[in-house]
C-alpha cells in the first residue's frame, strides 16, 4: 500500500464519516438554538441561550466545511488520484 492509497483510505473511512457526524451535530445545535429562540421568546435567558446555540452551531458547521475543504486541498495538492467511487 502506498502513501496516497493510505491517505485516501483514512479520508474515506475515518475523516469523511467523522466530519459528517460532527456537521450533523452542529446542525442539530443550530436548529435547537433557533427553536429555543423562537418558542421561548418571552424568557430572556432562554433567548440568550438560543442565540449562543445558534452562534456555536454556525461556528461548528463552518469548521467542518473548512476541514473538508482543507482535506480535499491536501489530496489535490499531492495529486493523489481518487478511487473509482460513485460519489466522487
């Protein structure tokens, strides 16, 4: 197994699923914040917590998209050919 194949296997089997799970978690936190902000609008502390959840959810999603882009940039920079997969 060469280094390029190892990097692609790590990306495909470890990093991409981990990024997907963390992105889904960040999205859930974001949506929870929106729901809390809207449905408990009469409680100022709940609105503030909702704002914090919205902000941290957005930060988490931004980080996960950035990590995904950086990984693909690294794979593209080292000219590692992608495997023949239907989703690429």
